[in-house]
C-alpha cells in the first residue's frame, strides 16, 4: 500500500484553509493508504517560543486533528518529539545536504528576513523535514505548493545518501492539491488564508464561535459588478465564496454560481454551510479537550507505531553508513 506522510506545525490554530485544503483530504486518505501524520513540534522550535507553548499547542492540535476525523486506530498520528529517531536521522540528513542547497531554500530566506533571531535550526529545518519523510519509507507527501522545494531537497538527500551508502531510503513524491482547492483570505481574496495576525478578519478558524464565523463570511470582500460567476482571476472574492460553499457542501463551484443572482444569498448560504460543517468537529473537540489523558493515550499508540518503523529505518541507515555497532 502507498505510504503517505505529512506533517503540520503546532503553531496557531487550524483554519478553514488548512482544513479544507489539507486535513480533510488526510481524513479521506487514511482509509485508502498507509498514512502517517505528525505534529511537528520540533520544527516549531526553529523560531523562539515561550516555555510551555509548544506543548500546549501540540496537545490542542492533536485533539483538533482527531476531532476532524483522523482516527488513531486507522492511521498513525503522533508528535514528532515523542520519536527520537527524528532528531537522530536529521543529523544524518545534515551530513548529506550541502550548505549551498540549504541556502537556496525560499522558506529560509523569507523567514530569516522576518525574524531578528535566526537560529541555526531555521537553516537546517529541511534536514529535519527530510528525516520525517524518509524514516517512514514514504511514497507520497501531501503538502501545499509552498512545500514543493522541501520535498525536492528531500529527494536529493535520499538520492545522495543511496548513492554514497547503497539503497537505504525510498524517494518520496510531493502530492499538491489543485489551485482551486485553496481557500483564500476573506478580506484579501488574492492571498491564501493564513494564520498571520494581520489577517484576523479574513481567517476562519475551525474552533471559532459559529456566530463569529457566520459574521466573517457574510462580511467577505467581493466586488462591485454584481454578477455571480466562478472566475478567480476576475472575481476572487465571489469565487472564494463559491469554492468554500462547494467544498463545504460537496458541490461544484462553477455549477453553484448558476443558483445565485446576488451576493447576499451566496454569503448567507456559504456561512451556513461552513457552520454546519464545523459544528460536529467543534463538538468532538470539546469532548477530547475535557479528557487530555485519553488524548495522551491515543498519542502514545501513535508514537509506538511510528517508532517501530522509524527505528528499523535508522538501523538500516547506520548499518549502511558502517557506523560501529553498539
Ligand atoms: N514544513 C512543513 C510546513 O511548514 C511541515 C512539515 C514538517 C512537513 N515535516 C514535514 C510536511 C514532513 C510534510 C512532510 O508546512
């Protein structure tokens, strides 16, 4: 069966774009593939964090992922730092990637421009990501377009390692959802919905109060020509509402456009559909939140399953390098 691996950082909330664009597909994939999902808490540490924050957010995100339907009995769901092999393998990755390759990473350039403290780990971030992926003999990595470069460097590292030490790692492939599956910011529909603070009004979080969600969708930016048409280039705001409504109800955005002759009703229907979609997730989240010990138990099952695979891969990698056996 195809092994799928993806990772998600425990920073901020899960927003509608993360959910509709990624996590909801993961929920479907867990039944069709051999799926491994990881809350990448060590990646979150590449930017300075106050004590306690990453742990709290990892718990919350894990509960949120379970609430959306990731089932720890069906897939492997775990927290990165619970499986030591990730940091161990990251070192081997660092030894097989060049300074030049890491210097060409767009995400590093962006992030290092935005922050005053630029850690060494921000620079070597892709090596840890490569470790995440390669430890599980991953065939496919479902990620957004912004991660394509990180998957390419992972393949490059795997190929170099295999060339130097013999067949060790499986070469993974990025699986990127079509551009139409993207949810855009409600206030700036030319930008992707994101968790950045300056777009708070344009972002819907999965755990937001339903009243707030409805209000935000109803006050989404559209345009002045009044025609309901699915055309992201000319009408990004209206198209975003159509694609959100379509994603929430299982319809087709272009076909849905025919049902509307004004923006008001489209907004009301999109708002209702999103609230209805998120309500059961919020209810399941509340149950999990009330019982952190149960979440811990489920995460331990995930970490145990993950470790079994990862430790085999590490043994193989160390043997192939020819490190002295312990
Ligand atoms: N870098 C990814 C992001 O920012 C998160 C990530 C870490 C990841 N490890 C991964 C994604 C492994 C896919 C596979 O979104």
